[in-house]
C-alpha cells in the first residue's frame, strides 16, 4: 500500500500528524501552562481548557520513532546516520536558541523568562545535554537551565537516536529481534525499580542509596526511560508500514510485543483523559496504515506546511509567543480569540520562512561539507 509522499520523500500524513502535535502543544502553552506561569498571561488561567495538549510532545515521540526507524533502514552506516540527524536538528536549534537569547538579553525582562537571557543557559541548550548533567557534575551555583523549557524534549530524542542506531548497525538483519528484546527487558526492569522506589507493590528491598541514584539518573539525566515506550510504538508502526511496502509477513514475536508496547503506553497515562489521548494517537496511526482515506485531512497542504515547520515552531513558540501575548492581549474574550490566533499565525509563518529559506540552506551546506570524502596522505 503506497502512502502519499512529497518529492523529497516526506510522508504527507506524518507532516499532518506533526501539525496536530504542535498545535496541541501551542494550545497547552498559551492557555493551560503550569500555574506558576499564570502571571505571564493577561487572562491568567481563565481559559484553562487545553491541559492535555501536552500530549502533543508524546505524539511527536511516536512520530520520531517511526521516522528514525525509516531513516535507519535507508542509511548505510552509523556515521552517515549521525550526520543526517545532526543536519536535521542542529541548524534550527542554533538559529532558535540564538534568536531567543538575543531577544531576551536585549529586552532585559528579569521577571519574564529570565533563563532565556543567560549566556550559560545558551551554551547548555546548544549542547543537547540536559542542564542537570552540568549542575550535578560541576556543582553549579547558580544552576544552569534550558534557555527555553521546551528544549527538554530534544535530549530524549538524542538518546533514542544513539540507542536505536547502535542496535541497528550492530546487526541490521536481526534489528527487530535485538531491539524488541532489549526494550522489553529495559521497560520491565525500569518499571520494577521505579515501583520499588515508590509504592513498592512487591515489597522488594533494595539499598536506598541505589534507588535514589537510579531515580535521579533515570528522570534527570537518562530520561529516555520515561518516554521510551512512545518511541518504541513508532518503531512498531514503522515495522508494519515497511512490511506493507515490501509485502512481507510479520516477524516472529511481533504481535505479543506490539500488544505489550501499546498496553504499557496506555497504562503510562495518568488518568482516563491522558489514556484517551494516547488511544487516539494509536488509532490515528492504525488509520494511516490501513485506512489512509480516513486521515486524508492530514495531507491538507496547510497542515503539511505547519508540519514541515513544526520543529522550529516548537523551539520558539513558547517564549516568543507568550511574550507577544503578554504585551498585546488584554483580559477580554474578544482580545483573546482574535490576538492569540494572530500570534500563533505569526509564529507559524516566521518558523516556515526560517525553515524553508535559512535552515534548509544551512542544512544543504552542511550536507555538502560533511559528505566530502576524506583522504589519507
């Protein structure tokens, strides 16, 4: 079964899914952010109807699991894969971080996204490595933070890139078997240790120091453990997609492992609302695979354009958008329903132009430079 793609090989429906994910995150950040940010908004938390829009990030993780698996099977070696991922991620990250830093550094707003004007936070954010790592290693005071809180999700992405690529290039022919065994053992072990450190349902005794160290590492440093099930779901959906394209049968053990991943992902959601949101994500991917006409909406050209620019939108929408909302919106429903969409449209347009005309040119240059053959003299 063929899926509609662009001339560059992008799958249109996935760009539409990205648009849904980023619009959900925007609604969350502009209306339902954490209570301690309520003073940033003229309307405070009066329109807190989009709390579950935060699940858009987890939808991005599923999409990323699909796309990374797709890229791995179409890349010859680990070095080439690393170059592709660097070219894909770093230009937008660099442009967005510098833009945010310069804007807030020049504005000097001490009580408004103060972390965005810190040179140390800029350096940390450009490294992909979580600030908690630097804080713990160097005992920093004051501590480092992300220049923009939304940057936190890049580190789980990087961890998944490293993990999946190492497993894939270790033995491409046995990728599914090796990947699924490691994931199953890791998820079960992590859940068990986390349970021991929490409710300890099985009344298992482990040294308290070990539990504290493990929980710190697994939540603050190597936090892929928290979100791995979403990336893995994307990997499983890609496996189904790839088998369709090649008209091959399911590998041994696929169905029970897939059922385990989907069940654990739904279990991961806290509260029925989160679980309903996760089920909707699962249904959308099944429709994409088996009933593509039902998700034809996501191939709409405007959604595809938003999805195309979604990475840059994600990087800048929170500090830039909230700053504009703070300055332009009043505590009035008419102002909210007119100005907030205009702010969102501006962020989307700015991101699209940057992605199309700046990021793409930098990426093309990097691709040219990094693909030059090396000579030994």
